[in-house]
C-alpha cells in the first residue's frame, strides 16, 4: 500500500481510504447487517487501508467500531456531524453531544478526524464563529485530534464554501468532490489546500454516472447542451471509449480512480463498497500508475471547464 502525509496533520495514511457512506454504506444500504459491514472494514485493513471514513448520517459508525476492534492503533478514524438539524443550525452543546454519541458507537475514546458534514457556504459563518471554537475545546479535551469540513458537493459543485473557508485556515483537513467529469477543484480548491498545507480526502471519484454507461451518456449530453462540453470533443455514444486504446485498456472506473490518485493536491482517494472483491479491485485501481499524458490531455479538453455536475 502506498502512503501519503495528510497535510499538516502529519499523519501518514494509505492513499486509498475506505468510505463508509455513498450508495453502499458497507453493504448495509442494500440490506446487509452491521457484522457484514464490520467484515468489510477488516478486509480493508487487511489490504493495507489505514484511513476509514464514516459519519453519523451513514449509520455505519457501529460497524467501523466493531471492525477496528483490537486494531484501533492501526487506523485513522474519520467521522462527521451535520451542521443543520431539522432545518436549524446546531449549537456548540449539540455538537459536543453528537461527538460523544459518535465516540460511543465507534467504541473509542477519540476520533482522529472530525468533520462538519456537508458544510454549505451559508452555514460557514456559524461554523466559523460557533462550531469550530467548540471543536477546538473538544480537541483540548482529547476527544478529537484534527478538525475538518466536508463540502456539500452535490449542491456545491463549484466549491463555493471551500473557496471562502480555506483562506481562513481553520480546518486541518477537508473532503473535496473531484472526478474526471468535474475537475474544478484543480483550480479552485487544491491551490488553497496546498498553500495552507491542508489535508484532502477525495470523494465522488466514482459514483453512479461513471459506473453506468447509460448515465454517462445522458450526463455528457446535458453538458453539451449547456455548452460546458464541446460537442466536437466527444463521442456521444461512447464518451470515454477512447480509454480502450490506452495501455492496459483501463475500464472507466479504473481510469477514474487513477485520475484522482495522481492529481497534485489530492491525497487520500475514498472508495466505498459492500463487496470484498470489489474493494480489492478498487484499491488496485487507486494504486495503479498515472494515466498517460495524452489521456489526461483528452480529458482536460473534454471536461476541463465543467463545474456543474457531481457525477452522482
């Protein structure tokens, strides 16, 4: 397993991280139980993964806690709490309670990374003035090691929140939406994270659009219609069909992981699944070499101006 220094946290972590959310949630979103989810966590650890990302909202914290039992010192645990509940912003006391609940479900006395989950630009002032000071107090109490924010990429595909927040330098780590369909973090986020030595976890590397050819065709057609993609640059039937001519003929999914893994500023690429063999394949893709320069040039020509889709 390849490793990477996670920004100013100084943590040395695997470049592949296990994401416990998404459409699978360790298989639990598809009817599997907590023990199956824990088995997937163990499989990830056995494959060399040292960063596990979960969240209160995912319902997978208990599975992570069971999965890392006896191996807590081998893994960096990341979890999150949403800033808004029932349409209202949470206060400092509520945030402290949510952290305590996460610690109980994870069966640990501290988390390594604690994120404000899906933080939006309009929520950011409240986070800055009320919630981050509370997280600093919790850090001093030993309940967490580093403070982070994940963007609400589905609704903020242009990274407005992170573009505002990163210059304030409050967060040690951020979760960033980045993929070959929408590489706008390359211009709007990574220069800031690199300047402030902020760690990055990459989400949305592969979601539904890049996993299903019919959805990919539809998404590209919509981007062409909006003028974000040049019609002359794409094959409308097989937008990424040119990948079959690259060395090794990588699949779309493999190419998507490799695209993210080797982007300057991208540090840990999250992958989520409920299937151990799928997990193994995804990790192999993340560990594969950089895509050829001509493939990267072609992807830039096709999607370099896109900032309106998440790929979900």
